[in-house]
């Protein structure tokens, strides 16, 4: 079974706001909302959750010429990619939907710390007016003057707290949409008109304040990763042409510039060490708890902390394209993928909200006949029911939990590309693993070089082998090149043979440097060679041979060591009930030896990229949800075909990381059982939140119908449930 891509790039998971029966989004191409994307940016102050994003999409669905939309809910901005003549019509459509788009300057776009919730003073004044209205209603005499004063106070409180709610609510009602703003507008207005004006004022004030608390809580989850940007210094010491050092803005540092990092300072940009030795704390990027020794030619990441030695670093990535910046961008994009639970909640809420509205109408019309109560009391029951039944808590239950889980994983060096994979990882039944660089260190060394009898001199054979090996990026070839330490040769007709080796012409000869499979395919194997190979393979060595068209010239044995963390990770996976299978292009004997030493359940060797893909399909049929872990180009097809592809980020190729759904930034396999445990915790919290949201609502819905609930209780039931699920979801950030 091939994995389906259910992500929606550029779409953000929302907060506890409007949710209703809006129509499905139009098929508009979505662009990412990060700086640099084409289009014009507008700030929409009242757009802070996914349902409001959906309303804007629906409003723009009929506008021709809109090429793409990029939503950044955490900054409350919308990027519209459309011709200049189309923009006015698009903005008018957004205004008609009840929103007020405002142009954003480039300087404001760069401000990542814009306030996420405004109007605290206004809401405080609204609450004081609502309390005054309650006190006046409770203590003042029943006279027209005091009653008028109380109503005026209540009306002022409602206006201060509920202006934006009313505007969106009336717009939604006029367009035939039922969302939380529409429900609150009807409930508060109805309560005021039937004489319950103190309660109406208090409900609106408390609702607005609770929304403020929710928005800030959700912002905390959304911005948990963005806070990592604060770890990157704003300036860097750059070496000038005259040899002097000058402090300049990190954003202005050019590629290949040399920057100096003093002991104890943070590294401003990604780069390669050109001078110095030090231990670097890489926890912000890879999640590693222990500092990593760095020397000349080692890579360092922006935002990491230099230890006791000064370093000079050649910049390899601009400020906006550092590993840390790309992690943050990837997590922001991942927040837009709808997890399965979120998809269910969205479908449920689209039915739930109009159903509750219909139930409230039925209560208002039928309870006087069925229960013998007055029309005013029946109407009050219906209004209480509307406030209780707002799907706020249900809608927020999933997004805040998923965003918290994504942020918690990224802090540990686990980059998850979507909520669908975070939630789906708990279902993993079997995990396939590549060998080199995944289970082993990926730094093999040449342990044996045997030149077979031939008319050629040994030095020439070794020179040929080194010349071919140095042109390959495969770890085994690199080990041969380093072990032989010969000069580079001028190759012609160089060809990579995926899963087999390489071929080229050198000194007029066609040569191949490849594995056992390639030599067999060329018909060059013999009983003597097979015996020699068996000796090396029994020791867990990887064997590569140099051959001409007619004979094998030399045998090279390379050994790699198993990571200690791999053994621990596999033991943890087995404890979680996950089966392990190693898929490698290495020979079966070496594969079995490595698997036995690492504690792997099964090993399959001599696999080409297409064989690994077939193996993944076989495991999906036999076991169910299958994950694949690898780091090379050869692993990319299997990573893409698996249900969840996991790439090793430190040593992995760009192709593998692009094909994967999860990237382990420090190549530590122990992060995989962490991912599964986090997925299980996330799923547990999701279930808790949905049960809490629906359970609290159900209790108070029954109480409202039988007469045991007031509007005060209604607002506390609604917003209390919302706050409970928000803070329950935020617990994942502390793990």
C-alpha cells in the first residue's frame, strides 16, 4: 500500500474559534506563507483559527485570477498571489465575509513577535461593566431608572467585548452559516431581549476573555519552535579582506565568508570549521544532550553553543536558509497537515453545530407544550443550550495537541513533516532499516586489500581502485579511497550503477568497482573468489572488487562498527512491540552478522533499490503499518513507498530527506522509539480532549433541557471545557 499524501501546505492548524458548517474549500493552489513567497501580504486582526481561514477561502472561491493563498495564523496574515486588478475584488470579498484586511509593510512582515492577542484593557473594562450590571440588578430597587442604567451598563459591556463576535456572527447568519460567532450572537442578543441583560453581558465578557486566554495558550504551542530563532545571534564577526574582524548583521553575511565564534558564544550561521577545535552543544538542532567535538572540516549549525575553544567557520548557508531556520519552516508547514482525528472533528463539527441550533429551536418551541413551562423560560433554556453547545472545545482539541507534539519532537531533533505522521506513528508494526549510516556508524574503514595474481603490477591495480573509489559518494568507496591514499586519476565515461557500484575508463581500460552482485552479473566470479568473499563476509565485512572485462583484479574488505545507540534503540522498539528488519545492498552473510550483533529480527541482503521497495510492500501486506529508515539515495524509493519514511538527517542525502516524512537530525536511532512513544501520548491526549469536550457538553446539555443550568453555567461549561483541552494538549510541550 502506497502512502497517500494528505498534507495541505500553507495551511495552519487553528485555535478555539469559529467552527461551522461552511462549505468545503475551493481547490485553490496554496503557497507557503513564509517570507519570499510571491504575493501581497495583509494582516487580518480577527483571523486566528482554522475555521476563519476556511471562511476566507470560501469567500475567495468565486474570485477568478487568485493564483494562491498563504495563511500564517500565528501572525494573523494572509498572502494573496493575484494580479493587481484582481486584488480589490478579493479584498471586497474578504470584507463581505466579516473581516478587515489591512496592508502589511515589509518591516511588519519581518516582525515575528507581533502581539497575538490584543484588547486586554478593553476586555477588562467590559468585565467591570458586566459586574456592575449584575450588582445593580441584584441590589438596586426595581425602578425604571435603575433598570435603564443596568441595561445601559450591560449593553456597553456587550459592545466592548463582543464587537468582533457580533460582526462575524451577523455576517455568518446573513450568509446562512452557523458558527460559534453566530451562536453567541443569537444567544446573547436573545438573553438581552428577554430581560436577562446582566447575564448576557457577563456571558459575552467571560467568553471574550476566555478566547483571549485560549489564543495565547495556542500561540504558545505555535511559537514553541519559533522561539528557537531567538537562539541565533543577530550579528557575526566576519573576517575582512585585510585580515581584520568586523561585527556585521548575520543577515548580511555572504556565503563562504569566514566568521569567528568565541568560546561560550552561539554560532550565528551554518558552516564548516576552517580553524580551531572545540566541543559544541547542538541540543537546539539535534536534541543531543552531550556536546560534540568539532575540528577542521566538521559542520556546525546556527544557534548551537560553542564550548571552550575559538572557532573560525566558513559560512555555508545564508541566515534565512540555516538548518535551524529550515526546521522552523518545516514545522510551520507541518502544522497545516490535517491529522486523521482533526479531519474527523472537522466533519463532525460541520454536522454538530446546525444540529444543536435545530435542537435549540425545538426546545424553544416544544417545551412549553411538552413540559408546561412559559414561553420566556423555554426561550431562556434554548439560549443556554446554544451557549453550552458551541463546538469551541471540540474544534480546538486536536490542533493544539498536534502542534504541541510537533514542537516537542522538533526540540528533540525529530522533524515531523505533518500531524498525520505524528498521529500515525503509534500504528507502526514493523520498521525496515538500512545498514550503513543507519545501524552502523556510516564511517567504514578499509581493513583488507588483496590484489589477485595478474600481469599487472600491484601499485597500478591499487591506483586504479583508488581513482574509481574517490569519485563515488558511497561510504564504502570513500573508505577504500581513504585507505589506499592514492592520487586522483582522470576518468572517462564515469557511470554510477545504483545498488551495484561504478564503472569508468582509465588508462584505456574499462574498469568496474562494485559489489558481489555486480561481479556475478558480469560473469567474473569463480570458486576461489567465492571462498575469499565468504571468509570476509563471515566477519561482517563488506566486500568490494575491482575488475576488468575479463577478470577480478583485487578484493577490498571494509568494516563498519555498529552504533551503541542502535542496539539500545532496537531493544526499545522490541519492548514497544515493533518488529525490525534490515534491508541492505550488502551480501546476505554480512547482513545476517550485523543483524545478529545489533539484535535485529530479520535481515535481507543483496537488495537493489527496487528490491527494497518490494520488501516494503511485502511487509505492509504481512504486518500492516510499515516504517522505513535510511539515509541514501538508494533508500529514497522505499522511504516514499513506506507508510512513514524516516531519514537520517545528519549523514543523509537531500533526496532521502525530501522523500521522508520524519527526519532524525542527529542520526540516533533511539529517536525512533521516542517518536512512537510521543505518538502514543499524543493519541491518548487527543482522545482525552475529545472525551472531555463531548462529556462536559453532554452533561450540561441535559441540565439545560431539564432546567438545571443557567447562562452562567453555560459559559463556564463552554469556555471551561475549551481551556481544559488547551492546557491538556500543552502538556506535550513539557515532555
